[in-house]
C-alpha cells in the first residue's frame, strides 16, 4: 500500500496485491520521507517505517498463495540471517512476489542497472527459488568476490510459473570462472518466463541464463554486455530443453567477445528451441551454435554490421 507524504503525494506505492506487503531495509538505519528509522527483524515489516532488516526474515513471514509481497527499499541488501551470517535467500513460499522499489518509479528504474541491489558475501547462490508462482523483479543481483563457483539465482524443478523480470546481473566483481552463472535452471521447471533482464560480464564466466531441461518457457528482451574477456555462451539450452522460445536477445560487446550467443550443446529435443528477432554484435563469433540438425528453429535474427552502409546480415543457418 502507498503512504501519504506531507506534500500530499503518495510514497512507496507498490502494485496492487491481495495480500500483505513486507518492507525490507538495506541497512540498520534507513530514511523514509526524510525521517530516520531503525530496521530490525523484530519489526513486523508491515510498514516502510517498521522495515525488516533481512530479506530472509521477510520470506519467513509471508504466507503461501495469498498474494503477499516483499518490497526491498533502495540500496544494497546483503543476503544474511538475523545473526549477520551470509546465507542464501530461500524463495520457498509459493505465490509470493519480491520486488525492488525504485526511487520515485514503479517501472523498476534503470533497465540496465537497478538501484535496489542484492548480493551474498559467500560462495553460494544469492537466491534459490524452490516453489511455484514466484515473481522477482526490479533487482540488480551483484556477484561477490567470495562467490567463486555458484549462480546468482537458481531455480529448481518445483519453480513452476516462475516470473523473473526487469532485473540485472553483474558478475564483474568476481574472478572469472565457468562455474559462475547468472540465472541457472537446476531442474525441469515449466512455464518459466524471464524477460527484460540485462547482464554485465567481463570474462570467461558461465552462461548468464541457463535453461537446461526447462519446458514451455520464454526468455524475452534479454540484453548482454560483454565489457572485456571471452564468454563461452550467453544463453544455453541443454539436455531435455523443450518448447523454449528465446525472443529478441540483444548481445553486444566492447573489447570482449562471445563465442556463442545462444548455445545448444547437449540439446536433445527436435524443434525444442525457437530463436527469433535476435541481434548479435560483431564480437559474437557464432550467434546460434552447437545445435544438431532440427533442434533449433530460427526467424529474423541478424548479425550487426559496421559502417554507415552496412545494416547487418540476416542469419540464415546455424553452424
């Protein structure tokens, strides 16, 4: 719910929900409407003036499938328990939304880098999604240097109907490792929708989105920026991936290169993947690669061109 400010405007207006809204502050002391407050996991979290201190505490308070929402106030949130020990966030309650509240906007802010950040100072996933009908939006997931071999977000086969959108992935603070991924499917989840996600990378990391084994799912309006170094693949579709639509991927590069924009190594299902309306930078060695014959359908995908007279090249085959 929104709160009336002294100026007569509405502060903190979240989208309409059927359930309760739990507010989480990024630090022990925080400011709302010019007034300072103290965050605590002993608060009820039901007002921005009584915010919880940790995201994990909010997940412990929500109720499944009644429309509850967790709102993260602007700033950098560190995944931890009440004692301050770094601990992955267990998104394990079905039907819950977790959103970052952008300063002054409900469109989740800058599409490249949100001002609500979430990180974990440990070698583990920042968020583990293990329940159905969860929505996550408006957050920049920032990899910590202590994370040397885990995804920022992963989701299990139980994460049916996961909706992850308007988020950013930043692994530039980490030492490059192919074991570090952005978003990772760990099981055969169905009806997963990932859209309007941007990733920023500067080395040989793992895939920014791994959709291996997912069913009836969508990755749309994904943007990847390769600042430097070489990334093997941006999006991967591996064994048993079926009926996956990758729509409008936009993969750009600066001093860096990407070996395969969309990688089908290990894919096993005929016609299991569709890639449409993709745009791939000149530093992408092969835009759509490593699918066997008949495993991937393509439509209206282009390589970038260089120069005023070069409008790009239609991709007519997968190599």
